[in-house]
C-alpha cells in the first residue's frame, strides 16, 4: 500500500518537475557542507526542487560519492560535486548558497561552544561567496546562527559587497517544531497550523508567538509555557536523543529545503513570507528573526512583531542580553580578526 502510494507520488512529482523544467528560469544553487548530516538529505531535497537547474555540492571530503548518488535522481537539476579545489567553480553564477558546513553539538554543549570552530569555517566560505557570487542569496545554517550571521555580514561589508537583502540565518526549524508541538498538543491538523517564531536561534532567544498561532486555540498558561520551553529546547532534545552522534539533520534538511524553496519562489517573482534571522531594526537587536517578505532581490520587507502577550513581552526582554552578546561576539570576530 505505502510503496504504491510512494510510486504514485513519484510519478506525479516527475510530471510536475517536467512542466517546471519547460517554464522556470535557470537557477543555480550551492550547498556548502553537502556531505554532512544535513548536507546529504538537503542536497537530495534540492535536487527534487523544480526551481533548481544546477546544483553544486561542495564539501572538504566525500562529495564525489554524494554527487554521484544524488545525480541519478531523475529531475532536471544537474548535480555536480566539488572538493577543496572546486569552491570557486561551485559558486560561480549561483543564485542561492546554503551553508550547513561546520561541527554539530554533542550532549552538554551549547551552540555557542561551536563558535571556536564554526566561526572561521563560515567566514572563509562567505569570503568565497563574496568573491565568486556576490549577488547570491545566502542561507546560513551553521551554528551558532546568532553569531554566524553577523560574521557573514561583517565579512561581506569588509569586502564591499554587502547587501542586507541577501543574508539570512535559517530559523525555519524552530517554526517547524512550534507548528508540530502546537498541533500535537491541541489536536488540530498540523497542515493548517502557523506559528511565528522570532528572536534568534538558541535557547531563550527562540521565542514562539503562540498568541498569534492559527488556528487559534486558547491554552492554559502552564501548557503554553511548556510548549514554549519545548520549542526553545527542541535542538537539545534531538542532541540528547542522538547521544553523541550529532544534532538534528533530517528535520533540519526539511526545514532548510522549505526555506530555500521560498527564497527561490521570491527570486522567481512569487513573493513568500517566512521567519528568518536578518539585519533588523524592529527591536533593540541589530539582528533579529521575524517574518519577512522574500521577493526578487531577497528580503523585501521585515515585518514588525505585531501584538505580543505579556508572557511574550517578558520573553522578548529576557532574550536580549544573550542575543546582543552573541551578535557582538560575531561582529568582533571579523573586526578584530
Ligand atoms: P556534520 O558534521 O554532519 O556535517 C558538517 C559538514 O560540514 C561535514 O561534511 C564537513 O566535512 C563539512 N565541513 C566542515 N568544514 C567545512 C568547510 N570549511 N567547507 C565545507 N564543508 C565543511 O554536521 P551537521 O549535523 O550537518 O550540522 C552542520 C551545522 O548545522 C552545525 O553547525 C549544526 O549545529 C548546524 N545546525 C543548525 C540548525 C539550524 O536550525 N540553523 C539545525 C541543525 C544543525
Ligand atoms: C537545532 O536547533 O536542532 C540546531 O540548532 C542544532 C542544535 O545544536 O540544537
């Protein structure tokens, strides 16, 4: 039964892909860190995206195998693997660059503990983006996102090629989790659920706005607080369950593929609204995740937070010291480097 359903889905999907192949503009997408836990399933999902015509899979090791494997999927995107010497070619002409390169957490670590290794990885990859495809949209997944996005921005500013519409920290997994947990707890159809998640991407800086969730369900305060905490600790829940074998990869690849799809839709003239961590003026923090409109040049509009409940106002206040410190740490990494 399920394999018949899968076959039916695949047939329908390939008909859809064929139609899109005839009509869509040519879009080149790169995944940097493509052989990793996120990189592999994300590469597969991007190969299945009808908006992609060329797919560059770059990693410091393991890309030939991943690229050969992914390239056999019968969709229009031409997938090609690149190793250390191929970064320039991987990036040339890219419309969208997705970066999941870097080390993941182990139990007991915070995302900030990854800064030492990942800050330099992100800086160097973004420098290559600034050199070889400065106009591309950049989706940054590597943690700590609260710092790696400022690192990317400062690096591009230093090179004189920064455009604030192009740089986005991927916080879609927080939205995916909030939707799942809200639907489960309230017994509503998950496909109908929307929950904005704002702030940053670490612990208390992750603030789901359940007061704005749809469909609207009124929850007792203790349930609301438990849902908020579970969303904030969603990453840690997975890190602990994986017990030393990394952090979220499959749900992250799904979330990154959704976000990348919205970015490509925007580029192709169908604006989309997503929560993402960007340069922002809607709060006291110079970077903040909120709903944005993605359009032909990237981030077209950053929406303000709307009406917050008292509990959410407290959450917003409580996150600021950590968020501001993480941002400053990223900025100083480039300025004093
Ligand atoms: P992983 O170790 O499985 O994969 C990382 C990949 O990056 C490896 O293949 C490695 O070879 C590659 N890499 C390392 N240095 C590189 C470089 N200089 N250039 C290109 N590739 C390089 O890790 P993972 O589970 O895929 O996680 C990757 C990152 O994503 C981590 O920092 C993790 O914390 C982060 N993450 C973020 C979110 C989010 O919501 N934004 C969610 C999950 C994980
Ligand atoms: C997540 O939210 O799953 C990621 O940021 C990975 C992590 O370290 O929790």
